């Protein structure tokens, strides 16, 4: 997929995970933010956790046994939506 400016998604992920070596730091940061978001019921932290997990999920989805892994961050996005709706209804009452 081409992104405006001549960059493609494979190139960006290659720089993030390969050149910069952010595979494990992104994975650890996403787990920490996921646990923190569950404890605090924060939709912002849950969404941040999904964003941090996406490069690792995209990388694993390239392997034949794990094509479904790219959809794992959607679980966190759905939880973020649920947390947002719960917080919104709490603030209205």
C-alpha cells in the first residue's frame, strides 16, 4: 500500500522493527499500556496500546501460520470504544 510521499507500509514497518530495533520495546510497551488501561478503564490508554501493538501484529501476520494476528489490535480498539461509551454514560448521569 502506497502512502502519500512515496513511502509504503512495508518500508515504514521495516524501519520501525528492523533498523530501529523496536520490536520488543513496542511489544512490552503495548502490554504495559494494555494492563494500565484495564486497571484504569481508560479508552485513551487502550487505544494507545492498540497503536503500539499494530507494527508487531502486522509483522506476525506475514507468517503463514498466523495470518489472523493482524486483527488482534481490533480487540483493543473495541475495548477502547466500550470504555469510551461507559465513561460517557457515567458523565451524563
